[in-house]
C-alpha cells in the first residue's frame, strides 16, 4: 500500500507500519487502561528506544507488534473471533506469533475455554495458507530454528541479549519488568505472553546469536501491566520511563546529527545499502547475484537491479525459494575479506572483470565488497 503511493522509497516501505503501530497504541491507550494510567503507559510505549525506533523499521517485527497489541486488547474485551484474527496475523507476520496461542490458553483455560477454542479456530483459518506453505516446504522455518547454532551462543549469547535490553529498554525498566515477571500475581494473558516469549528467546540466545528486537513483544504486555502497578513498582516504572525517554532523545539527536563516532554505528547500514546499490547500477547490468541476501535486497531497493543469491552458500533465505534459475549474465557481489575463489565460479563458466566497492562514512570505511562480471551458467 505504501509503495503504491510513494514508490519503492524509505517512506513507501515504512509508512504503513508507522501508521499501524500508531493506531494500535492509540487503541490500547483508549480501551486498555483507565485514564489515570494512560500517561504512564504512553510514556513506556512511546519513549522507550526499543519500541520508538523499532516502530519505524521495515521488518516483520512491526506488523507483529500491531497484531500482538490487538490480540492482548481484544482478548481483554472477550472478542474471541477478532482475537483469533489477531492470532493469525501475528503468525503471518513472524513465527514468534505462535507464542500467543499457548499464552491465550493458559490465561483463559478456566475462565473462557470456549472463547479460546473460537479464537484458535479463527486463527487457524487466517494462517491456513501459511500452514500449507510450511507443509509443502517440510517445515523449513522450524527446522532452521531448531538446528540453529553459533559461536556467539551459550553464556555469551545470553549476556549479549540481556545487555541489549539494558541499552534498548533501560536498566530501571528491566528490573521493574523482572519484578513483574517473578511476582506473577495476575497471571493473565499479558503475563503469560511476556513470560513464554521471554523463555523462548532466552533458550534461543543460548543456542546462537540473538537480536534485541526479538524481545520487543515481551515489553508490550509488561508495560501495560506496569502502568497499572502501585507502590514502588509504579515509581520504578515512572523513573525508568523518563530515563528511557532521555536515552531515546539522545539517540534521536544522534540520528539527525551524529554526536559520537561509533565503531559500529547502526546508521552505517543506511550508507552501506545505498553505496552497493548505486555501485552495481553503475555497472550497467540488468541482473545481479550475491552471496548474502542483504546485498541482494539492497541492490534491488537502491539500485533497481533484479538480484538473487547464489545457491547453497550460507544460510537458506527467501531468494532460494523464489529463484527459478540464475541469470545468464550480470555481476556477482560478495563482502571483502575472502581470499578464496569467488563462489560464482562453481556456477558460471566465465568470471571476469573484478571491482571493489567501499562504503565510507566520515572518512571511515564501514563496509566493502568485491564485484565480478559473470556469464554463461554451468
């Protein structure tokens, strides 16, 4: 919808997500809490860096957050049919959405078992095409997660995940959230959805690399509950909210006008994509093949060049499912740092002209690539 109006631009791919998140938050503030708690909930949802910046990213997490909020709110209203729609949309957004299903059951197994069955039934209808796709492709999504391993797992992965939450949510709110999870006085849908996903992500972090955004849905129900807390927990929520707001303000100022020269600044990725996309466009080719799916996406978006990934190299990605055959000619792109023969040599008879592309930011090289002209598939 956004790209049909604004085209394949940064605004086009993000505007629908931004509006959707805004509407979901407004509905939650309007229907989810009493007037005396709205200011605190608004502060926690809007001012936290994880949700503030996460809401403008073009990732599956954005529709997941919208569906997650909708499921929590609709279940509170006992609108079981619409709750099922939200459950289905959450799964279609990201596999993380499956966590909502057992959470709904555990929260309402005694109070509304028929309502849960209705929600599950509607949810299954909504995500039925996805279930057929999983069966057709041998449940590849689940198999990938089950087999995922990485050198950054174990205690290192766990510490990286928790450290990311302290940075993106704030130490005070992390401690307040931990207190809420441990106490578990009202084990409602909010509590179960937060705790179950927390456990799933913690286990995943022990197996391999994790990302801070994986825990974003955890904080939706947690912040909602903290906005209704009393006593010390409420004071901690207010203090943590303002501390998070200050961090968000500094981060936003850094986005507008960089305050620090960070060695791995997230803003570097903006320059990386545009650089490689425009560089490949300058080669005058119609198609490109890449080693990683990131470069393929950047080249298509910024360069307007049809791109795909090389088969059987690195992790399986969506391009492997879309690709019918490799282009007969074009360029092959891979990151700098490998002295081995280009992987494209196994798929093309002719791997010729080579070039280098460097992405710079403030006289600092943030990424580099090798570009090869290829033709005549084997």
